[in-house]
């Protein structure tokens, strides 16, 4: 249940819990391939005049691609959420603050779930910490063994070497 009636909140904190399917319209356009339902839990409570504080968490998994070897990987996406919902526009400078319309009769946590999920998505992933990646020259997956390319450049300089190759071309 991610829409909470303000009258219910007036009586005390409300537990929030929901499993949103990976294909829920809420996640449309996020450019993230979710493979598991999004589990949301938390507690919403009043925090002063016209302000409500939601402490919660979300968890799911997404399909990603190793940045080094391009293998498909399944990546956990987890986040702790501290969000403030407020009628007061001055309170909305914090990125985890959400506006409540003056005439609102409920708090809809779903936009916050969408936003916090997006923030929690890793910018890039690797299949494992020591993934050796693809040879920048022949494209061979170096996790399967060395390729036949001449002199192995120290891996720390691989990016620089690739750049040099590019500039030379
Ligand atoms: Zn990899
Ligand atoms: Zn090679």
C-alpha cells in the first residue's frame, strides 16, 4: 500500500509495504531492465505541520552488462529511503523532498519509489571485481586466457594505450 490517507496518518505512523511488479507502469521510461519485483517497506509518519517523513527501503534486481567484458550480469539494487513530503514549498530544496498539493488528501509514495530507485541504480557494473575484460585490440575475452596480441601492456595503462591507439588512427 503506497498511497496513505492523511486522516490515517493523523492517528499515527503507518507501515508501508508493497511488492511492485517489474513491469509496473511506474518504472516505465527508467531505462533500467528490472528482473525482480520491487519490494518496498517502511514507515510513514507526521513530522510537524504539513510535513511527513517516510523512512523506508527498496530492493530489486536488474539486468546489466559487465563494463569490461560485456557479459550479462544480474545486479542487486538496494536503497534506504529518507523522504520528506511537505505542503511547504520552502522545504523542498532537499533532493529527497516531495511536494504535497495543498488540497492533497493522501500521500502517494510511488513517485518517491521511482526516484529513489533511479538514484540507486549503479552507473556501471562488472561481472566480478577482477574481470580481465576484453582485449582492446583483438576483442578476445581475457577471462578465458591470454590472446596472441604482442606485448601485454600493464592493465593500469590499458585505457591510456587504447586512447593512444585511437589518436594514432
Ligand atoms: Zn566482466
Ligand atoms: Zn588481443
